[in-house]
């Protein structure tokens, strides 16, 4: 009954009393307790029971310190109690003991009370501290969002009167907040469509359904010109569903409407840039990267596009600049046309070298490192565009009427040009086209430069590696040997192999793999190979040789230099072999009857780890048996576990009827169609015993 009466009275305005169920105080659940002069509890609210777990019958008359405070905190509690009894107030967070034994941090406001007899009591108002922090954070966030938002925000009460205006809306209205509070929209902004605005407000208050992006045309005190506003309406409710009022978000969209055509065009251009980001630079192949740039520009920007790179930039030396007075030598890398049949006849062919004189546009473009726009071209001006008169005539017959040349500049070096032509599109290139083309060229130039530098480094590493590896392994007595080295499609690594003649007719077989890619890996590989050949001359046991290599590896490159290695010493006279591994894959031994087995040899640690001894294992090597040494690039795959590759290798080696050379080709064709890693392969068969 009391709850019903309070709700029924909530609509009464004349007496100034309004019930507010579900308000902030209900959310905070403020607990009240009163202590007598002796520190015992004399009053205990239901909220105190919710907060600390004790019902009134359990709490009343009890010593508050003994009941609610842990022993280690009681001296502090008594001190605060004495402080409050003197008339001082205290506010802060105090750990209280819950009925169930755990501690709850409570934020208190305490004060002295006196009854009719003059007795002193202490009143404590407590709230769960975490609840207080949550409310404080929410209020702070709301304050920041409202006051710092670039969107105008207004709050109205249920009678449609202003109760809050943020700074952005003050600027839109041209009226300060204090001038609008307590007033309705029509009283402040009569030039707006007040009737429509208030109809929307009432609809949202009644239904609770928001209205989004409703537009109003009118003027405010901020400007004498009409503006277009986008308005969104939301009903405000408390946690119990009681309607508190209405919030509006207002955005001036006048400029957006006036520039709608430009915005659409800008979106299209951004789409081209986004497309370029996804399509250009998918590989480190120079020619493909240039073709990707040309493909992106047609037909979105041009009807015909060509990418030409300076010879000095495409080669292995020099810079991409052109000295004054010198002709510019280019390599045509890519060509794309909306109508290929006509355009390819008109444009210079890809893969063909071309030389342009100083007055020609493309030469000026790379020399000055700036774009050149020819909005309108004719038969005469096309002679400054094309490399010769015949090419100019072809471009003219194809209908080229506008031309744009943009330099490809990366890391301060001019690499070449992007040439754009318009034929079917009758609109000439404009400044916005120039901006877009410059952006595309700048993005693509980095990719082209990466591809160029990568190609240069890969060629250097490959040349270094091939110069170090044996072109044809020696043919030791009593052993038949075949080998292959296959560089990776992407980056060259540090794989190597070697066949070493040893004393007493023995033969050393080596396969290794330096971890890493590029020139550094190839250089370290060369040093390790040289060290292996030198150590092998000392006729060291296999494990001891790897120990010395491990010491050497720790001094090469940086601290992270590691390499795997497999070293086999074959004695064809005795039919034995000694095998030692440094983190490398074990060899496969194919018996004369065709059975192929992956030898179980202690793996060891990679060279460069240091401090771990190596071991070796001896195996019989009967006449006709084949040893297969290889690097992981032969058997690894992105789509299958390495065991799959090893099993396939064993199965292929069981057919040893072909020659070792043919077997090498079969293994590479079957296991390594497009290698992602270098491959070194060494096959050795014990032949007839030497005499």
C-alpha cells in the first residue's frame, strides 16, 4: 500500500512532492546505521542489511567494532568513532566485515547526532565503494562526451523545456546555455519549424522509439543564412523505466548537402586508392608490380596506362636520376588498356627499351621529379609525349586527347614514370585526377622499389651462392655421386652441400642450411663451407668436426647465427659410414634390395648454439647402397606436415633403378614444384670396391 500511494502521488505538482522510485539513491542503496555513545548499534536500516548481511535483530545492541570490523582494523575504527563523537565529520572508505566472513569496502559519510536528552550518537551513511566508483566513472564519461562532442546535444524535460545544452549546440544556436534553460524551442529559435520538432519530441516521449536523422531547414541566431540540420531524438529513462525526458543530437549538414557530388566523387577515388593498396605489391616481382599499378588505373582513371622504369633504376647499379641534357633510357614494364586492340597498337610495347630526348615530357617528368599534366593534346603535342613520330601517329589515331605523366619516386630516388592517356573518356584530366594519380604513384613506387631492391639482393645472393657451391662434385673412387641445388622462388637462403675426398680413400659428404635469407645467409654459408673443407683435411671424426664448426659458427654474423649440418664420412673400402648431425634432418639409407630407411641418428643442436657435445653413429654401407642427404626445403610444405614429405621421399628412393642423376630430377619434380625454401640434395651410392 505505501508503494502504491507514492506512485499515485507522483503526478501531483501542487504540493511540490514527487515520488521518484528507481532514482539515483535507489541505485546507490545508501545504508544507515546509528551507534550509541558506547559504540553499540542502536539503529539499523534495511539497506545496511543488504550491504553487510546482518538483519536488524542480529545487529541491534551489538558492539559495532566487534561485529563489523576485522581485528586488525578495530583500533582505527575506535579512533574514528571518538573523532566523530567530538563533533567532527569523517568521509572515506573503510573495510567492513560481511556476515559471511568476507570484507567489503564501504564508502562512509559520518557525523555526530544528539537526541532530546543530549546524548551523543554517531550516524554512518554507507555505500558499496565499487558502486560509487562505477557511478563516478559513468558521470565523468557522460560529462566528457557531452561537453567535448562536436555534435550538438540538448536535454529536455518531459514538458519539452531545455535542461541541458552542450558547447557545440551553443555554437549552432548562437545562444548561451543560461539563456535557454527552462524555455521551449519556439521561445528560443522561432525561425525553425518548431511545430514539426515538438511533434517528434512528443512522439518519442510517448512511444520510446528513437527517431534518427530527421532533417530540419531553418536559421538560428548564429547565422542569418538557412542551414540544414540532422536531428536524432532519444527518450531518457532511469533503471526502473521512469521517463526522465528527452535527448537530441543535432548536426549541421549544410556543407555535406552542398558538397554531395564532391563527396561521392571522393568516395570513388578513395575506393581506387583502397583497391590499389590491396592489388599493388602482392609479390616482390618487379614486372608484376608494375603491371598491378597499370591495371589499377584502368578504367577508373585512364583508358590507357603505361609504366616505364629507368634503366639505371632497373639495373644493378647507378641511381634513377637523369642529368640535364642527357636522354632518358627507359624499360617499358607494363601496359594496360581499356580497349586493348587499339591501344596496344598505339602504345610502346612492353619489354622494349626506349630512349627519350630532353624536350620530351617523360624526360622532364623524371628530371624534375614532378608530375606533368597536358589537359589537351593534339597531333603536334603528342610528338613530345611519344618516343618517336610513328608512335605519336599511332596515339593520335587511337584518339588520345589528354595526357598525364607522374614520376615514381621512392626513398628520394626517381625510378620511372606512370603515363596515363584518355581516349574513350571525353573529359580531360583535371587537378583531382592529378592528385589521385600522384597518390597511386607514390604508393606503388615504394612497392616497385622494394621489388627492385629485392631482385638486386636476390641476384647478388644467388650469384654468391652459386660461386661458392661446387659446379660439379668430385667423383671419388668407390662412390657414385649426384647433386642438385635449387634456389627458392622468393628469397635465396644458405643451403649448401659438398663432397670431400679424405685420406685412405674415405669420402666426406656434407649438407647444411644456414638459418636466414639473402646475402648474409649466403656469405655465412660460404664461410662454413670453407671451414668444413679445411677441417676435413685433418681427418677428424665426424662429431669432432661438427664441434669445431660449432665454435666457428658462434663467431660468424650476429648472436643469432645458427645453421644445421649433416656430416657423413664414408669408407667404401670397408663398407662403413660414420654419421653426425647438428640439428639437421637425418639421411635416408637405401639398401641394395631397395628398402629405404630414415636413419635414427641423434639430432644434436644447430651450429652456433655452443656448449653441447655432438655424437656420431656408424652404419654399414653395403655395395650398391645409396645415401640421400638433403635440406628441409625438399620435404617441407605449407599444406602438409613434414612427415608426409619424408614418407614420399622414402617411397621415391625405393626405386633406385634409374641413375642417381635421374633420381635427383625425379625427387625435385615430385617434391618441390614451387620451392618456398632453398633445396640442396646429395645422393651417394657405394659402387664397386676400388682396386
